[in-house]
C-alpha cells in the first residue's frame, strides 16, 4: 500500500490534523492539493487521484472534510481508498459524527488512532472494537509499570479478545441482498444487479472456530484474487448450482457470476482456496463476514405502471398500479412507492385499494405506503391534483418513480446457509439463527409522470 502521510483537511484546504508515516514526501506538498482539486473541478476533469510532480494525492470527501493520502510510489490505489474509508468508519464509531468539529474536539484521540491504524505506511490495527480496548475518548491513561497492550494487538487473532464469556451462546446470521433496478419508460430493464452481504452477530464464549456451509450444490470457481493484511478480495467468482435462482429470468440456475467478493480478515484464506470452506474465528459482536455483487438481469420484484392525465391545465389525475412479482408465499413489508408530481400541483385527493397515500409538497411527490404487500397481488392508487389556471411553460424534468421495500425469508440469488458448525474446546452447545432479507437498493422506474 505504502502511504507516506495522512491528512485531514477542512473544505478550505486547511490542515486540521496529519500524520507523517514515512518522511519521504515533503509535508508542505499538501498545500497544492486544494488548488489542484479546484482546477480539475473547473475543467470538468475531477478524478480521485491528483498529482503534483512526482507526488500523488488520493482523497475522499466526507461531510465537511477531505481525507488525503500522499505518496511518491506506485501504490495500490484501491487499498489506499479502502484504508481511507476504514478511517472514516473507525472515527465515526468513536465520535458518532465525523466532521470538522469532532476532529477539533478530539485531537489527542485522533492522533492515537492514526498511530495505531497505520505503521510506516502500512495498515496495522483497524478493528474499532480492539482499538477501544486501549484507546478511549478520554485518552490513554496507563500507569507506569502497569501498561499492558491488549493481546489482540500482537495476537494471531487480532480481531478477537481472549476470555470472552456469555451465559447463553448464540450466533445470528443475516443474509441481506439489495436489488438495484433501472426500468425505462417503455418498461424495459436498462440495468440491474444484486448487492449482497452475510452479517454476523456473535455472542460466543472463548475462542470458537466456525464453519459456514452455503448451498450443498454450490461450487465456487475463482477468477482472480487480491490479498491484503485486513481484507480478502476476489474479483469474480463463478457460482455454479442446480438450484434455480428465484428471479433471474432465462436462467435455470446453471451459473451466476459473483463479482467483488470480499471476506472479513477472520476467514482462513488457505482453507477457502483449497476446498471453498468458509472457516473462521469470528469477531465478538457485529461484523460483516462476506459481501458480493451479482451483475445479472433481475425481474423487478415490485412492478409499477403509471398513467398521468392533464385536463386543460386545471387539474391532473395520476393512476399507479403496483404488482408483486415474487412468490405468493412471501410478503414485502413497509413498501413505499414514491411518485413525482408537478411542482405547481395543489389540493390533493387520494383513493387507494390498500395502504395510505400522502402528499409531500417539499419534495414534489406522493408517497404511497403499504405495510404488507403479498406476492402476486395488485394494488391501485389514484391521485387528483389541482393545477394553476395559467399554463406553466417551464420545462420540468421527469424524475423516476422509486420504490422501497423489504422481503424477509427470501434471497434473490438463491444463496442459502445450509449449516453453521461451532467448535470450541470447552464443548458448549450454541444456537445459530439464520435470517434472510431482500430489500430495495437503487430501485427506479422511469415513467411519463
């Protein structure tokens, strides 16, 4: 990775805090960052890597801050950005909100965190739960002769402390898939993909080893991998299964390509490489074990049809039909259909076959809420608005209809947890619980509304 220094700047380019790790780049080089950024913005050529001579700036913006890494080497940019986002995650867990004020109010803790997060330009301890064991928001207070670095810092299992005890040993597994869909005004799916993750909430005593088994008939074939100290990144995985994926049209479950597969550092990489077994000693509490993306054609789970009629510029009527295109045994919860309306509309009246419709004038939209939406069902919403008698010639854009929903006990890709084996030297019995959730991501349907 090889980062020379890390800077946190305000929006005016003022350095709030910085840490020089290698000393091979002049710290004054950061003065060139903001002018370069503004110049690229004016030219419409803004990019995530900016260069001044042989010095490269890799940066991200968060709230009212810029986080910048400098280097004069040919560094792995993707890993630098992963580290910058990890800094944001750790600081947010410490200070709740990461912004200029929280940095200014916590200089001592921030410096201590920067010292532990990276060593000589390479990531070191990045797990916030472990960091919180010896870096507190009051600052580290170690008495002479009693200072003791937690064993997790030097331990082979740096993400978990020893001596953890629970009265009831349990592990909760959430398989969560988000559906991103873009449908054009003609009803054709322009783009779609699935973003998935397997999340754990572990409440287990001791130092257990867990083995996670997915579909019995699933076979992983790797097409590329990247190793780092804290992340295992597979560029693509071919997922072969005879189980039919629920909504991948034209696909009988033969192969699905999983891209950008990432494992938590706890996964034993050698074991996964040899037999595709996901074996690990879990972090305590909540963590993300695995994430992936599937770029495939997905039939929209909730289909929307809309018709708008304007009458002599005095009123407008909107009809929206929503249909559940998923299996009848499943139910979508807390469905929200957000329908854009003209900015000059007034006097709303609604009629719905189920749920409630509400006009949100500050966002120029109608929000139709359906608490429970069974698969295969159709529902209607009609809206009536008054319009000014004078014609509004202003050309308005046509924002898409967006949909939010959550379907429990259901995965789109067909991935399922078949078993979770828990092995601990004391031999206690533990209960694994599995939950499946499919939810909307960026779910847009363009229309004539």
